C-alpha cells in the first residue's frame, strides 16, 4: 500500500499563495526525496534542491520526471557548512527543514 502525501494539494496551493515562482531561480533547502520540489519546479527557471541525506537526494535524482530534468538539480549539501553564491537565487524554500 502506498501513501499519498498531501493529496489535496494544500502545500502547493499555500506555496503559490506566498510567492509567484514563474521564471525564478529557486533554492530548496531540505528537499528530501523531491516530493515537494516536483510540484513547483516546472514554474521556475531553475531549481537547486539540496539536502544532507545522500540516500534521499539519490532517490530524488532517480525518480525525477524527465520533463523537469533540464532545470532541476539535486545536490547533497549542508547549508550550514557549504557556501552558496550570494544573490544567486530569487526564492529560497525551506519546507520541513527547520
């Protein structure tokens, strides 16, 4: 039996109410297996989705829908230890990361 997370689309709707992601460069911190990432990535110009859990990042890479692969990158990164370029992103998403 599989579990459907957020079948009503509440997370996606709430995200859309907070920010218009159309054409933006997005940094997602704590992407896990990518389940939220895939819900908005087609709107963005680019997405860097990071997490410290290598197994989750690998799962996200393997199961990313082909249509999202040109603009979506999953990386194993610890945001507290690695430095990202300043002003490289328009939006940062931290869902379930705090």
